[in-house]
């Protein structure tokens, strides 16, 4: 084997070692990027949902002097009924198996 062939062989081995050394860090970086991108999207949806809930709660607080709102909250949240009314509770079952 001539020295030029040995040099090519060593260069290929060194290149292969560099690729094997660098590749996992690129792979892990790309994997982390997609994981955190999904987490960010999930958190943005949760944030938007919480903003809607805050808006609804603020609207409720503003209308707490309205008798209709007071009755609605008492019926929905506290399961209260007027005298003479019969309460009906609907219980939903999860049919997933």
C-alpha cells in the first residue's frame, strides 16, 4: 500500500469517526426541537382556554347583581332547585373499553 492510499484510508476513518461523534448530537437536537414544539403548541392551546375562562369569570363577576345570573349559578354549580321542582341529574358514562 502506498502512502497516498494509507492517507486516504486514515482520512476516511477520521471522517467516519467525526460523523459518528457529531451525528447523535444533531439527532438529539432535532428530536428535542420537535418535542418542545409540540409542548409549546399544547401550552398555547391551554393558555387560550384559560384566557376564555378568565373572560367568562370576569363577565360573571360583573353580572353578580343580576337575579337571572344568580339563579343560573345556583342551579348549575350548586344544584339548587326552587320549591316544588324535582331535580333531575344526568350521569354520563364513558363507554370506552
